[in-house]
C-alpha cells in the first residue's frame, strides 16, 4: 500500500517522497496532542502541509516555486494544489476560464469563526450568494458616479485627518504613517458607502475603529487555512474577541448613519434586508468586508510609496514638480511599482469547481490553486529590474488586461473575481498622495527601515511588521 502511494504520478513538477502515507493518516497525525511528535510526523510524511502550517502561504509557496519552477504541484491538507507563477497559466485560471475558479479554498470552521462562511464576497464559497451580493451591492455601488464623488471625498477626508495631525504624533513632528493613512481611507469608505459625513466620527474613535480592522486581519490570517486540530485555545479566544469587536464596530457605524437616498451601498443592503433577500448577518458581513478592503490595502501601498520616496530625493523632487504642473505619470507609476514590489495581496487563491484541462493536462475538480504574485512580479524576464524598486519596471504595464495577451502584472487580480474596488483604490490613492506630497515632506524617523529592509508579514494580506514612523514637515 505504501509503495502504491509513494509511486503516484504528479501532473506537474513537485516534491517526491520516499514514503507517502494515504491522506487519511494526515488527520490522524493532527489529533496527536504532543506538538513535537506531531510536527516530526507531519514533516516526515506530509512535508508540504507542514511547511504551510509552519510558514505563511506566500513564504511556503515561494519556497516550492524556487525549487521546482513556475508551475508546481504539491499535496496541501489532503488536496492536490498547484502553485503558479507562469503568466499564461495564471491568466487562464483568472480570466480565460475564470468562471471555473471563482471559489477560494479555506478552513470551513475558520471561515465560520470569521463570519465569511457563505457570507460577503471575499471568501464566500456559496457561489450563488457570492454572485448575488457582489453584483447587487458592491458592483452597483462602485459605479462611475461614485468614482467621480471619490475625488472630492478623498480630498476632503485627507484635509480633515491632516487637521488633527498631532493625534498621530509619537513625538514632535514624528507620526505613525500607517495609522494616518488608514484613518484617511477609513473616513473615505465610511462616507462613500455608509452615509457618514466627514467629521461625524472623532479622530479618537477613528483610530479605535482602524485598530479593530488591523486586529481582524490578524484573526483572518490565523483562522483561514490552519487545520482546526492545531488551533491554540488562547490564540483562538483572542482572535474571536477581535472578530466580535469589529462586528460591534459595524453595528455602531450603522447606528451613526444619516438617513438619505444618496448612498447606494448601504441603502441597497437595507432594502434587501427589509425585503428578506439577505439576512442581517449577510448585511453586516458585506459592510465589514467593505471596511477592511477599503481601509487597509490602499493604505499599505501608499505607505510603501512614501517610504520609497524618503530614500529617493531626486524622484520626490520630480514628482513634486510634476504635480505642480498637473501631470500625474510619476505618481501613477510610483503607486504601480509599490504594488509590484510589495503586493498587498501576495498570493491569489482559487479552487477548481469542475474538472478542467489546461494545455492537455487534466485538472481535477477541488484542486487548489495558488498564484504566486510575489514571484511573478519579480521575474527579470518580465521586469527590467525585478528585484529593485524602480519605476522603469511598470512604465509599460497597465492595471487592466482586456485583450488576449498574457499579463504579468496583476496586483488587483483579473477576471470575474478581480478586486471589485480596484478603480476606487486607484482614484483615492492618487488624490491622497498628491495632497500629501504637495503639502508635506517625509523622512524616515526613529529607526524606520528603508523599503528594501522593512520587515513585512507575507500572509493572506501583506503587512509591515516594523514601525513606520516618519518625520513630517510642512513645505
């Protein structure tokens, strides 16, 4: 029996094992209470799964990509899994046959803890409910009118938060830049999607709400993939409290809204709730996901760009000159390069709904797919200086791909499950950075590291782990 399992053929290159146990032994090993013995057995018989438990998804994926190439097959948590940094294969999964890969794989109990099981749009594995909620609430709300409004709202929100700059100081003129940026994007999201006028939420409350979002991300990373059997009781309780806290924030924000007919997102949700087309839990989860997506991802990208400018004085001067002339090419390319060099979403995770064939190779339904954007975005055959932050890398790269050619630059994904807020993110980032650079100069402070040296946590969402303190001075 062991010989049979150890000689199974893989459809793509990947690790081979001298002895491979049938998959049901994986769950038996997970029940072993002695952590040391459990880890030894996992590493011996299920090394790929052990790597993903020990490391984060992007780090483990990069480990296998570097060993076996741009298409790798592994066995992850009893499921065949393909790791891809091949642009043609990635385009096939995301766009050309994207309808077969709109599912994302994850721990069912973990998704239940997070409130994402069959609710919302980020990790909803109920395809019909995902389609309904994405189309009727998110896509309809993110229309051209909202994008036009976003220009003015982003400007006003930045003004409002900057008037309280002292609230973000850790000492005179030295600010927590991530905290500042998250507060701005949070204020924009609340106004555009929840009918909350700018200024109705105090800066102190804004900072509390933003911290609740940051803690929810940590819970998300903890629960999403890790096998249930190895959850730690203390950590589980801690992260459950963070999830409950953000849900309480959602209820607080709903109670603060000013009733009118201008806000399509919240009004559509409330109408659907009144007509029993969605549940209260589904509505709250949609709002929660709008908050986390609208607040954190854009802020991290802007932080990386500001950090890059701190050590590139000439680039900052060129950007400042360009903005004063109402030109935006350096700004646009700078944000694109920040998304390429350190993508906030370092991997795209999918799951095959039906059997499929790619290049005459059979892909079985239920096969997990991990698209390794970190690797794809750093390859020297696609980017002039793949491992360096340089705007030359993205000068000829677009954020969208509507033709038949492969695209090697996919910070927002592509196809039916692409980031629904991609164009809003582009608008607000450009407005915020323009206003900040025209009015302030930024320098690294209090040991803040360069963009290249900055420690980040490469997980489902990529976050800086080192402090991002900067000296901010009025121009």
